[in-house]
């Protein structure tokens, strides 16, 4: 026993500390206040980091959907159910229907041959039926009677080229006689209407096929019926364009022959009278109709060339799917 003298003069206290070899005495180190180490925010993808902004003790990984510690700002639209997504008010994590459709389109597929050619088919179909369906021309002649009276005849025609329904007046150089009504000769509506109808159907089909190829390409690649149906339709349209372009080209030649000013002069009997002088008038400009025939043959070449690219998507030429690498590795391990 070691006596300890009083430590205070006012209240004397006798402290007795037992000394035993079994319980050694350790030095007591005074504890002084230490300044805390500053918290350094680390990688935001580490869950449970106390330095991340948010509620302490709750993981704040921004990759976790629905994390209450995430800042309330629009985040990745690919995270399902995120209430911070821009969308319809009152519906968390939703986008307007038009935005969902546009975001689902794979515009990069337009750089592939199949997507790029479908765009060309869509445009060329518009040029083909537009140039033919909007065509209008004018032809005419001039008749000078023996008395000196001169009459100018002007005839307008256009799609669908039923020329036999287009009237024009033939003057009569005899005294007190009224003008007679004549009609142009020919009916070329069949090749023209077939050409325009084919262009409209190709326009609609190209637009629908392009939408499926951009928006639902997984169905196009997984379902073998879609590529096979696309191939059959493409072959049919290629054949129809060849027939339509050839038929409309022949029909246009007949239209030119029936509407030239010389054909009007030959149809008017008054030009055979003595003293009557007939001269050709306005010559119709057929440039737009010629362009329609040109686009018809271009559409045939375009659809015929697209048959090869569509055929590659069919089961006949599509390469077999790659086998799973894990299955191959398991087979090797078994060997």
C-alpha cells in the first residue's frame, strides 16, 4: 500500500491504490481535442460514401433508380421509373407519346444500304407520280378566212389524258355560219393512271417499311416473315415499274402525236377550203411528262437493285447466328 498525500488543502482525501503483480498499471495518456479530417467527396458511383450529398447513411449512387439522395434534376432518361425524368406533369418518369416514338427511332440505320435505298424509293416515287399527275399542256392553231377574219384556237389538256373529251371550236369561214365543235383524238388514261397509282402505292409502302426498319428493327431481324415479305413486295414493285414506265413512255409518245398543232390542222375540214389559210400555233411543252418517264425507269432500277439488299436479310442468305461463347467454353472444358 502506497499512501497518497492529500491533493487539496480544503478537503483532505486519502487515496489508496493497490499494487498487484497481476494487474499492471498502464500509463494514462491525456485526451486532447483533435481537429476532424476534412471529408473529400469521392467517386459518385461508390454506394455508401458519407461525403456524397444526400441523407447520411443512405447510399447515394446516381446509378440506382429511385434513390432519394439523388438531386432532383432531370437525369438519365434511360432509367425506368425515375421521378426526375421530363414528361407529362403528374406522371413520374414518363415522356409524351411523340417523344417516345422519336427517341425510339434508330437514325443511324439510314446510313446502311437498306435504309438509304428506302429513302430514295420514297423520294423517287413522289417525283414520278407528282410529275405525271400534275402535267398540263396547251396546243393551238390559227385560221385565217378568205374574208380576212382570223381565229386563234387554243386547246388545253393534261392528266389523265382523255383527249377525246377535250373540245375545241373550229371556225366556219362561210357567211352566217356558226363554229363547229370538234374533239381531240385518243384516250391515253390507262397507262397514265397505272403509272400514278403505282407511284402512290410505292410511296406509302416505302414510308411504312422505312418506319418499321427504323423503329422496330428487332422485329425485322428476328421475324423471318418480314424480310421474306419485303423481298416479295420489292420484286413485284420492280416488275411493275418496268411495265408502267414502258407503257407510259409509249402513251406519252401517242399524246405528243395527238396534240401537236399539225394534228389539229388535219382534223379541221375548213383548212381544206380555198382561200383559207391555216397555220400552227402553240406547241405543247412536254418536259415535265418526259421527266415522269425518266423517273419511272429510275424507280425500276432502284427497286431492282434493292432486291439484293433485301434478299440478304432473308433466311436464304442471312448468316447463321453466332453461338454463345459460354456454351463453347463449357464444351471445351468437358473435352
